[in-house]
């Protein structure tokens, strides 16, 4: 028999340090599955589609912290601005301006992670390190009082090559450490390094991750055809 969601969660929690934040990635999964994790103590959930996250936010307990981990479409930011607790996939200054504008309407400060491209594959989204520093040094960034850049997010290549994954995670960690102390303004506080998923989270933690995004190892395989 397969393990229950609560058992999977327990096993993962035991295998990661207290200093690493666990985001339970619940995309495509029904509300009952989320509630099972919630009843086992989990409060942070990640979704990659805005509509799906909004619907789940409306019907599930209000102390859940919702993280948007998917590719950002700027026209959808308004739907989640009232409640989203962290946006992982920010990859342009334009996105930051829109998040700021929508956050302001709700009198909130929304925490964001810049998505950095670390995979060698061409298909992955994200900013090159030089583009990250361009954004962080933009004078106009100072005016965005309703966002906070809280760190970086990265995804390793989809490969079995552990050495390659390790070198991609390590390079992001090195970049993060270099940038961390470089800025002295209210809306930049680089504390979070979001990297690691079901297949590679141990490696990511070894390489300095402070936040892992784990879906299938908690909820089981996703069925995209359903
Ligand atoms: C789906 C997804 C995850 C979780 O993937 P699993 O392999 O199921 O753990 C993590 N991060 C992002 C950005 C995702 O889209």
C-alpha cells in the first residue's frame, strides 16, 4: 500500500533541517489532499496557476500561506495580490512594477523571489545573473514600496546527472551569497534561496537551499490527463 500524505510529510520533515522551509506543492491536487496535509500541520502550499490558487484559497482555511511558484503572467497578478504570501517566479522588472501596483491597492507588501536561470537547458525560464544585478541596481526599484525582494529561486536541469545538478545549485548559492550583503535598501532583503524539488531536494539542501518545493513526494504523482 502507498503511504498516506501525512506519512510522506512526516518523512520529509524528518529529513530536512528545521532551518529549511517546506513548501508543499499542491498544484493539480484536490482540496481533500491539501486538507490532509493541513491537518498534519502543514501551512505553506505552492501552486503554479493563479485561478487554481484563488479557488483553493477561497475554500480552504485562511491561515494557509499560498506561494505562487509558476511562471508569472502579469495580467493575473491582480487576482492573487490580496493574499499571496510569496511569489517565486519573478523574472522581469515589469513584473515587479505590476506586483507593486496591485499590492498597493491592498495596502500590502508582497515578498518576491527573482527566478535565476541555472539550468543548461534552453527551455527554463529565469534571469541571467547579470540581469538580476541590473534589476537590483535599478534606481526605479527604490520607488516600489509595496514589494520586497526576499531572495532567489532556481530550478536545476531535468537530468539524472547528479554532478551537473550539484554544480547548478552550487553556482546559485555562490551567487546568492555574493549578492546578499550588497544592497542596503528597505525593499531588498535577500534571505531566501528557493531550490530543490522531490527528486533533488537533499542535494539542494546540501548546496545551501533554505526553501524546498516538494509536490509528488508528498501527494503522489500528478495526473495531468485527468
Ligand atoms: C511542480 C513544481 C515543483 C514540485 O515538483 P515535484 O517534482 O512534484 O516535487 C517545484 N517547483 C516548481 C516550480 C514546480 O512547478
